[in-house]
C-alpha cells in the first residue's frame, strides 16, 4: 500500500516539516539489562540506562552489581569489563538450569529476570538454488532451503545468513525475505527485508521441515561464501526478536509510513531489556558462481 | 420484564385505527418524477401530519370530517395544497415544483422527521453537499459529514468516519438497504458515493431504530436516485481526479426509470506512460472506478420493483519489463480491492395502510495482492498471491403498517449467509518445468448465518412521542451460537415553543470485526467474523438532549454515553496479511471502550443563506488486557474539542459561494520518549558472538499519551451554474486549506543540522495537505 502513497505524491504537493518542542521529563528512571546467553559461552550482561530522546550522553552503567543465579543459587558476581559490559569467564550456562540475573545500581530499582536454554536443533541439510528470481532493480537473488527436525524443547527458531566480505574481512548479516508459510505466519512481509528471520514450530511440530528463504546477490560475487545459523530460543528470546524485527525507529523519515509503534518486548522485572537463552547450529555454504 | 416488553409490543401492534378516511399516495418531483423522501404532508393549520418514507410514500387518516386542506411541502420546492371535500379514502399524489423554500409557508408544530422520536438522525440535503467546498474538486458525501458534531474524519484529508468514539468498522453503511464493507478510494481520500447518483443520505449516531443492526456506532443510510421518469438526461463531469458519465431516463413507456453513473479516476492515463518513459521499463498506475445503477419499474398500482447494482474497485499495478530486469524478464505486482453489490426489491402496497417489502441482496468485498515474475529465457516462473474476501447473500422481508395517525408499526425478518475467506496465501515457483514450491496456506473458508427479526412501534401522542422496539439478532458461526435481544427506545417530550426533550437507549451487536494492518498511514483492512472463541462486539448507548426550532433555525444539544465491549485488536507487533496460522491467535479480544460527550448543533436549512455551526466535547478510550499493560488508553481519534462552521450563500442566479471552517484539538499518538540499548545482529571477525548491544532502540510512553497539535483549516468554494439551450453547465472552483495551515500529519525525530555540527536530536512535525486550489466542470444535457 505504500506505493499508493507514492502515487498520491504525484498529484498532491507534499507539505512542510517544522520543529516542535517536547517534554523530556516523562522518562522513568529505569535500567536496561541486555543479555543473550548460550551454552559454553560466559554470560555477558550489558547494563545501561533509559535516556530521554534528546539526551546524547553515555548510557552505559559502570558501577553496577550484577549477580547470576542458577536454580535460585548464587553462582557469583560479574565484574565490569568495559562500556557497561559485565562478564565472568567462569560463569557459563548449561542446559537444564534456570538462570536468573539481579542488577543493582544506586538510585535505580533492582532489575531481575530469569530464563533458561532451549534445546539445540542441528541443520540436517542445505539446498541452494542460484538465480531463483530477480529484484525490481534487475539483480538476481538465490533461494536457500534449510532442513532440520523439530524436537521436544524447541519451539521458537531464528535464522541468519552471514556473507564473508573479502574487502572488510568480516562476516556480515545479509538481508533476507521469504514466502515460506512458517515465515509469513509471523507477519514478516517481503518489504521487511530483515537481517534475521524468526518463526515457530506451530505448523511443523515434531516434524522434519525444510524452510526456504531468499538472499540477494547484491554485490554480484563470483562465489558464495556464507554461513547459515539456525537458532532456537525460549519464549522470551523469540518475542524479543520478533518485536525487534518490527521495531522501526521514529527517525525513519518516511512521510508515507507514519507507522504504529511496536514497543520492544522485555522480561526484566523493574527494568527494560532482555535476558534470554538460545542455542545455535550452523552450516557453511561455499559455491562457485 | 421480558414478558412485559413482549406484551407491550404485541399490544401496541394491534388494531389502533379508530378513523375511517385514509389519504395515501406519494410525493414526487414534478420535473423528474423522483420520489421525495421526508416531504411533509399535513392538514393546514394543524399539527397533524406525516413525512414520506424512503419510497416517497405516505398514508394517514383524516382526523375530522368536513372540508380541509392538505399541504405537501419539501425544502427547495413550492408547497402544494389539495382541498379535501368528501370523507372517502383516496389516493393523492403530489408533484412538487422546485422553487421557494419551506420557510415561506406556515407549519404548525415541528416538522416530523425521525428525530421527533428522539432518534439522533442527521440529514444534509445532497444538493447542499454538492455546493460545499470540495478537496480537489470532488464533492464527497462522507467528508461533508465530518463537519457535523460527534464525527471525526481520521487522518488529514481522508473521508473517514469515526462516530462518537467508534471505529471505522462500527458504521453500518447501507446502499439501498444493502450493507457495504469498504466505502473509500485512494486509501480513504475519496468515498465511493457519487453525489450525482445519490438521492438521500441519512446518518444515525444514536437512538437506532430496531430496523438497523449489525454495527455498534452509527448507521449511514444511502438511497440512490431512481432516475428521471420524464426524459433522458446525461451528465458529463471532469475534475482533477476523476471523470464521470451519468445517464438517466424512462423506459417501458414511463412505467420504469433508470440511472447509470460511471466514475473513473483518470490520472493513471498520464501516470502509466510517464513512469514508463521516466524509468525505462517500469510503469505504475493506479485507478478506481464506481458504477452506480438503479432500475425501477412500476408494474401496476400496487407493485413496484427495484434493481440496484454497485460495482467499484481500486487497482494498483506495477510492471517491470525487459529493459530494467534483463532480456525476456517480466514482473507484475498488482493490488485490487473493492465491492460488488446487487439488490432486488419488491415493494407491494397490500392496502393503503399495509406496505410490505421483499429484498434479495448480494454483497462481495475482496482484497487481492498478486505478484508475478517470469524469465522466459531460463523458463523460471514465480507467483505469490494473497486473497481475502467476503460474500454475503441476504434475504429480508419488511413491512410498514400505518395505523392511526399517532401510530406506525414497522417490522421485518431477514437472514444473511456469510461466506468468508479471511486470508489465503498461494505461493508457486518453477524452473524449466520443475516445480520447486506450490503451496496454499492460510485461514480456511468460514461460513456463518446471521438472522434477525424486529418490530418498531412509532407512537406520536400529544405529550410524548416514542419509538419502542426490539431486535432479535442471531449469529451462528461454525461451532458457535449467539442470540441477543436488543431493546431500542427513543422518545421525545414536546415542550412549549417547538421545543422537545429527547432521550434514547439502544443496544447493538456486531458480528463482523475489522482488523487493520498497523501501518497506520495507509492501513489495509480485513474483515473476520465472530467465532466460537471471538465473541461479537457489543455497544450500549444512552443519550439525552433537547431540540428546538425557532424561525428558520434548528438547535439541538445532546449528551451521550456509550459503552463498548468485546472489541478486538491486533496484538502488538502482529499483522494479518500473509498469516499461515489462525488469525484468532493474533488478536487481543474482550477489549472494552467508553465514549461520552456533549454535542451542540445550530442549523439554518431554510432561507437564502444556509449553513450550520456545531461544537462537540468528547472523550473516548479503549482497554485491552495485554495492550498498554492493561491500562486504559485514549482512542486513536479521541478529540476533546471540535468546532465546525459551514455557510452557503447564493450570490446571484448563477453564482454560489460556500465556506467551511473546522477546528479540532489534537489526536493522541504514541511517541517515542526515550532511547535504550538493544541486542542486534552484528558483523564479526570470528564466530564467537553474533550479537551486539551497541544499537539503539526506542522507548514509548503509555499508548496514545502524546497529543498532536490542534487541527484547523478553512475551505471555500464557488459554483457557477448556467442553463441555456436545454443544457446545464456547472463550474466548481474550490480552495482547500485557504490560509495554508500546517496541520500535524505525523511526528519524527531527527538531528537538527548535522551538516553544521548540530547533532541535537529534536522532534519534527510533518504536515500533509497545504493550500490546494481545484476546479471541475459538469455538463448536463
């Protein structure tokens, strides 16, 4: 429907933009605690504060007590490692336990959250189909099918595709789209074009499934060198990522999309952010063009 | 209590006539033969009189014997008198000539519109609407009603209608008695009703008579013209947006008449070639059309047949060809949505006092999103399709029984079969004859039966007038059953000096819910039925007020309180289109809402200068358990204050001037108030961590807690009408937003002047429609 607005532009003059005053006193004093944890990697908790929109000062919190509990028992404190990040290499999550975090900062309410690790689901196979279609601008895109089997303890999934950039020598998340029923079931449209996909097992519970998605050939590489990550999430992680996918900033200056804001999900008591476990499996795809 | 109501209804519906001389007939335009709806027929010098119904029919008893004068009057027409000498029942038809205004004759008592029974009915003559200033030269019936108290139009420039805090889906919109689901074009900037094809336009905001049901907040009853019964007439009209052709005339030696009106958006004739040339291989075009037609046939004195068809679609198509995509490649994306409606009606005059009506209707609404891609050289084909549609098949029978002059009984029964496809997706791809995917998924087809029966007792006594009725509303979705008794009462107590106190109480249920994809600016609407787990919406409305006529003015003041329950809404972050699993899992249900307000309305509808001023004070809200943390929040179009003024001045025999000014306090929106760290995917050099916490997300305050700035604007319009050589030429010139008010359309944040080193983040307001002049031309011949 957005195109319809663009059409309307052709017949109606678009008007002007002006600065307006805003009241910045409406912001509550709250901590923002962020941590995605997985098996075998030490907890890394980011602690910051909620700031008013025009506030450009550093939000990181550097004088914080961060405690980790397993099944209600204190495992220890996480020391500050810089930029508001807290980690202890000896405190590593394992499957089967409920982990809790407790974050205390003078002047703020103590923030807490609990989550666990979901089951891991391995990738059973990858199918790649080159030049499966053409974008509006004439560049082609590929289709990739990822096969896996849904297992007990895994209900929520995510998928990412990373391409290797030879110039930057970094792995970059690529934008994707999909017409797969499991993806459109989440309300993810072709125009969202996100860097990750999320879905749940409602239409393939306990079954083997082959999820199809498309990735662009935007740079016209001679060969494909990418890694596909299949992740499983808990309820909290899934809802956080799902909201994040639809969470567009107000700075998104599109006069024809005055959208309905999508607040981020949080499972932090007395605060904001996310504390959620995930498991990951991956498969490398290398193909000459 | 229930027994009492039933007994009361039955008792009132018994034989109530004590007189024996009955007068009946129709009131019509002498030039075209069109029935006149709401013409007042009364005994001169008395308050005894009736108004003609939607067929222009009246029936009433002579209150006393002896010579009397019967008068028929209608706004904009010369009144007509008929001497009644004998005491025999007889048919008297009135043919009125266009001419002087009603104010020049003496009417004792209040003119008997439905409002005298306490109904909150507003009617603006279509002729007056056509003279009002129009956006882009397109007179729009629904946009004109936004100048009435208690009605919000939604986003800037749109022809939306939010009545007394109700949603846009809560309006029952009837075209010749059949419901329509989608009534706008260009995403809401133009409504589907062509003013040249419409005869009458009534809006009920409360005190709903029992004949109406199925929506919670308002009833918009639109009657199409029947067509000129005397001569063939053609109309050609060209505006900035669309062109129209209409034709009406008699057939079957004057026994029948027809009207056909076709309107088409014509800018795509320019857009498509222009975009093709500009983008070399890419073309885009948008168009809409409306076809309104109605055929009326008077078979004999007692039987009249009607057949109406409305068809209208919006279509947006984008095409990509070889030059852009490469040799032998072609891609098409198209969106299509609209209504098809047909209605057959048989009106039979059983006796002068009993007039039954049988109606057969079919309504279809559908939304189709189709994307296709083809590469002929590689033999690759792909397509994605999303379809959502409703088919309604209806049968109903109504009757009017005109008892004594103080009593009118109305009743009816009906059934509708709903066949819905809330959303079906189909995805297909193949290469060199090999199919890679071919899947259909989505919400399965749903069927449901809706049935109703109603009775209205309109009692017009000296000290009180009321319409007491009830409606039995039933809905049978798959695996569910909903049966409701809806009491309807509206009443008025006449006081001195043409003043009345009014009060009404109504209960309504809505069996079809609308879900809008939350891309607020240009939402896509989908209709879904109540199901076994999603109950129908419910509203209860109580209103009290005062009406007064003085001279050429009507004044009304009304207080209302409306309670909404069992509302649905998307869960935060959910959308409808493309869903492969049950839509019922994506909605919040059992929502509630309240709406209350005060409406003041001063209307001058007679005399040389006409117009009105209105003010409304309103408050409406919504509550859902899992939205806004369960806290009550303001309704999206909650507007605390609204003031409107409309004036129409004939400058000469050929020139007419009109102006409209509106002021409204700001709508509530959800604004980002703060910033916070979020977890996002990031680039990496080793596979240790794909997640980063350095990105910034936004924090919103309570839902709809920020008020936009106030809205106001003035529109003016001139019409020039010239008749010569049997032709009528009309020029319409208008200016929208005369003083170029920059009204808020939406808000966003931006760094003030980063190119000059000023990185302060500030809030900006974007406006949409500035001053817009327009012109249109109409030729009637």
